[in-house]
C-alpha cells in the first residue's frame, strides 16, 4: 500500500503537468499571433460569424420579400448589392444565408468529429479485430469522393438542410477516425499510461482523462479545416437542388438561381460566390495557422 501514493505521483505529477501546459499555451499563442495569414483568417471567420448572429438587425430588407418591379437591379444606394430575379435584396439574403451555411458547416463538422473521435479512440486503444473492422469501414468510405457520397446520402434521405448536415458529417467520420486512431496509438505507448493501468484504472477513465486530452490538437486543426470543406459541399448540394430549398436564403441556392442571368445580371452570382470564397479562405488560413502553432516540428 505504501507504493500507491508514489505511483500516483509518478503517473500524474500535477505541478509538472500544469507548468508544462502553461508553457505550451504561451508558445501556442505567441506563434499564432506571429502568423499574419492566420490572423487574417481569424478576422474573416469572426466577422462572418458576427454577421450571421446579428443578421436580423443588419439586414435592410426581408430576405424572402419579392418585389418583381425591382428585379435584376444593379447595386445602388437603395440595394447595395442589387436584387435578384425576383426583386429580393441580395445583401439581406447573403446575411441570412450566412446563418444557414455556417450552421451547416459547424454542425456537420461537430457531428462527424464526435463520431470519428469515438471510433478512432476505440480502434486505437483496443486494437486487434476492432481496429481492423473500423479501419476497413473507414477505407471504404474514403474510397468515394465526398460530394458523391453526400449526394448518395441526400438522395436516400431527401433534400433538406438537416439531411445535408447528416450527409456532410458522414464523410467527415473516417477522416477524424484515422487521425484520432493514430494519435491514440502514440499516446497509449507512453509510460504514464502503463502506470495508470497498473493502478487499476478503468479503460473509460483512461480514455476520457488521459487519452482524449492528448489528442485534441490534431482534432481542433482538422475541425477548422473541415468546416471550409463542409461549407463548399453543402453549397454544392444546394446548387444541384439537393440541399436547402428556396425561398430560404442559402449561398449555394443563390448561385443556382442566378446562373440563368450571368450575362444579364452577373452580380446575382458574383456576390454569393465571393462570400463563399472569403469564408472558405478564412477557415483555411486560420486552420493552417493553428496547425503551424500546434505542430512541435515548427518550433524554433
């Protein structure tokens, strides 16, 4: 019994762990702040997030209100970004559309990440036939292009915003599962994990308190990058008529509705396309900055 406190101190060592975490966090913020591209990406993400939150206060018009007498108007003082083929204010529709596009991107990423984390931890921690089964399923899913797999799922479930979230999340699962599995295999081999096992700790406690906290960095980076991919995929599904249905404002739907008027009124497709481009670039820049700041190999 006298060896129990000593073993626990060796396994946990709270003072050393706390000091190490503080040093890592300080180094992380310092490296991230020095990355100008990451700061630009973070600024873009924050701006569009605020626009989505305060869309009802910022939108000058009802996004679904039609005024056929003002259709296809070019940008003016009355309608800053012009109107579409049904006389609806494009700026208002973009603001409200940011709510749907960002929500789809974030929720699908969270759902896919959560499922992938569970499968990845189970595969990496227990190994053997469980690992082989989960990884073979992931290999099959990764064999399909993301947009085709999402199209197949939406075709079965039906076209709606909720089903788009499910379809986009489904393709994220194998990516997160493989990342978490690799990180779990590395952490599982550390000596302090063996010490905790020797103390009689249960698998669930080891996974939750010791494995997951050590695999968060790659998960955070991949989540940030995948949100951009999810927004593009969701917009593509809506563009093909398999996502959010009109008259609900959504960036992909706005692109689809304006494609017939590209020569006559190019602003209908120009502004939604620019918004999608900006948001995707913002998330990618921020995600790349996070990866550089969290990767020990980039430390000088």
